[in-house]
């Protein structure tokens, strides 16, 4: 079973998008572009979601398999 974690190797800021890319199998660059478009269109709601995700989702090295 896959676990949702923040990526330590595929990260630009906190590894949230890289972890989501690993979990879903979608390219991280595509998810980053979608996130930036969503950030602009949502007037910052995506930024709030990103900050919450940074706190809630653990790093991939912190999870015991």
C-alpha cells in the first residue's frame, strides 16, 4: 500500500508536490504547473492548503514502512 509522504529527493520547497507526484504517478513538473495556475486562480487558497500539507504530511524518511 502506498503512503502519502513529502518527497526528500524530488523537492523544490517542502516536497509536497514531489510527494503527491510519487503517490499519484503523475509527473511532478505537470503538478507544479497546475499548482501555480491554481494558486493564481484561487487568490491564495492553494497556498494555505500547501502550508497545511507541509505540517500534516510527514517526510518519506520519517515514515516506518
